[in-house]
């Protein structure tokens, strides 16, 4: 099965990141169409009809998110691009930022018009230095071509766009933490409501969307919602970029229509397992989502519904493959340690819980843990989820740990010692 | 670090541009910390005070300090000329990152998180850098090195001046 290349069609071509290449392929026609011949409501409706759901992780319908902006509000409206890709296993936005930044910028121009925003910001994770250079170049080129700034393409519409470099905090991928960071604060998520659509950046109505979401918007406006909605399944329309890592023959980023079987992605596009290894399990949507066992992988499709049926999520589109020789106790510990490191510290269940989980897993993986420790992880995880915290970081930690323990329990139990006689 | 830090000419120019880009000057704290780090290799309390003064009231040192200590990419202490950061998260672990960390620590005679006595190399273990499909990987200063073997790591290190 080949890829369905919509967003990545020109990936790998020489100078694909430049405006001359982009324009030679019909680039910025969609922005022109949106600015000169569509009303903001028409843009929102078109995106709603396309069925596009956010590509950052939560999968919220994009058009609906835009429609929450009160256009009658006298406050300025802001548009923010979340390019703070940080979910372990995820590296798909990096491709779009480094190689194809103009389609994202174009999508942002369209989205800005849809919500009547005249200021847009791109928040890029600090480590992505090549992405930052390429996006800055793209924005500069767009300004020079009259596609940003005052009176874009003679349409009378003004839009200013600026980059903002993150500084190594995973939590800033959460939209309200990102907004705080963009305001020059510590990246602490905010209590919702009010949602950003009501009071976001600088207290003003704000829409935050992912890099891939904006990139898809460009194609939806260019080719129409019907064309887009024909791809994928009725409830999970379009294509999606999946970043596959782990011991497969050919890891990397692949664009496929939603609804493609998970094992088709692994066996056909990734060439199957490396060195004839046997599949152990797959984390299908970034480190925060529950793992699928090899057997569950056989029936899972890459769409929102099939993932929900398998009690997991599509998340950020990061497919992490584990082989028979992967130490699952160690990988689970690494993930728990990650969440402990990245907890912002505002909420007790998360600040304390993530460190407890990581600490107990450390003990178990090193062969000092008892049955009590394993039971403690499971019981305290209940207090870390389901709305006991401001943001879902603690839930993500639970999602990465508890299903793994339950599905691979014998592996954890084989590390336990009978009774810990030493005082911890 | 001199007590009398001020932006380099390049940073000053950038600062002037940044002031026009954000509706609220508080937003300048993060970019200013980067300017200092580019100039000095780290962010000291003195430079944070300078930032607070340049941005001006109501921003105080406490605001800048609070931000600088929240984010891991700001070096609060001096790192070596080459800051080697090795991803330790799941995909890199599966593909064998620990071998690289151990190899480099042994090669330099330091522990993870330490700097060599000649201040040339610092080895740090970090969280996911978004190169999972090209694991194991490391970042040296701003550059990514991917799909690494121990031989390649040696070659890269030996080529650093």
C-alpha cells in the first residue's frame, strides 16, 4: 500500500522549504481564495464540513474550535500555532516545519481570516533549531511577497506573524501552558474554563492549533471539504502523518488516510520488524496512550473510533514499536521518569504521583520491588486521573503506565522479590 | 560573568525588533534569556537583573528568575564548549542510547551531567528531542546527530575542535 501524500507531496524535493518552490506548485492560491472570495463564516463552515480534527493530540474538531470565537468581541483576537512537538515518539511536525513550512504559514493566514485575528504567533520548541530557521525564512519570504503584513494581496486584510522559541518544557505543548509561556511566564497550565476561545493570550480570544492542522487547512480550502472528507473514514476524515520509531526496518514519517490498519503501516510501509524480531506491542499515539499488545495490533485501525474501541487513542500520531527483546519494565520506567521530570508542579496528584510512580518502577526494575510496590502504583494511579488535576499530564502518566502493567503483568511480577526486609 | 553585562550589538538589534512584535512586554523574558545565553553561554543572576531592567517595570528580577529556572534549556551554570545531550526516552532507549552515554562518560572520565576539567565537553541525559525514528541520537550544541553507532560517535567527537 502506498502513502497518500497530501501534506507531504513535495517532501524531499530540492528547496521544498522555499517560497519559489511552493509557489511553483500552486502555493498561496488557497490563501488568496480565502482572503478575496470567502467570508470568515464560509471558511469556518468549509473546515467544519471537512471533518478535520486537531492533529496535536486531543483530536478536537477544528472548525468547531474556531466557531467558539466571539467575533463581536471588541478585544483583539489571536491565532497561535503549536509547534512545541514534544510527546515522546513524535517527530512528524518537524518534517512539516523543516521541509514544508509555507503550507503551514498559508493555513495560518486562512485561519486568521476565519477568526478575524490580525496577530499570529508560532510557538516552536527550542531544540528544533533547523525548524526555527526554516520557519523564520518562510515568514520573512511571505512578508516580502506581500502575503503577510498590511493589506495582504490587496484584500484589505492585515496579519502580523512572529516566531516564539520555547525553552524545553514538554508541558508547554498543552495549549494554556503554551499561552502562559508566550506571555513570558512559567509554563503552568490554566484552569478551564475560561477556554482560550474566550480568554486566551493576553486575556483575549485565542485559537491554538497544531502545525499539521494548519497545513491540512490549506488543502481543504484549496480543494474543498468534499474532496477532503472522501479520504479516511466518515468520522476520521483525511490523511494523517504518523511517526514510527523502534525496531522496524524502515522507521520514519508516513502520511496515510485515517482508517488504515495499524499492521499495514508497520508491515508494508515500515517493512516489518528489523532483524526478524517478533512484535511485542505498539504504543499507537505517543507515549501517553495505552499500549496495544501484538494481538490487539492485528485488529486496530489508525482512526479515532477504532482506537477508542481498543481503549487507546491516536494522540499525536507517534507509533512506538516494541520488540520481543524490549525490556518493558525499563521502557515503562523511562516514560514514568519523563512525566515526573516534566510535571509543572502545580497540582499535588501530579507533582507527587508521577514521582512516586517513577520511584516505585525504578525499585521494581532494579529488582528491589515487592508486590506491595506494584499494588501501590495501581492504587495511587487512580488518584492521578479523571480530573484531579488542572491539565492531563498526570492522566498521561497513568495512560503510559497502568495499561502496560495490566497487560504485561507477569513481566513486572517476575522482577519482584518476596519481601523487602530492608527499610527503604 | 562580568557584573556589567549588556547585550552584544547583535542581541541589542534583536531586542529592538522583539519589542515591536509582542503586545505585552512581559513576553520578552524568554527571548531575552536566549539572547543572554547566546552572548554568555549561560544565564547568571546578574544578567537576569539586566533583562528585568531593560524590559522595565512591572517586570522584576523575580519574574525573570522564575522563568529561567522553570525551563531546562537555559543553562544556569556554565557548560562545556561542546554540550552533548543524549536522548534517554523510550525510542532512543529501545535503540540503545545507554551504550552511547556510557561510552562517552568513559571516554571523558566523567559522570553524566558533568563537564570535563578542560571545560571542553559536558555530557547530559535529556528527554525526547523529536528524532525517535532516527534513534539513537544526540544533540551537540544546536546540531542533531542521528542513527548513531559507537564508531560514528567517536568520529564526530574527534572532529570537534
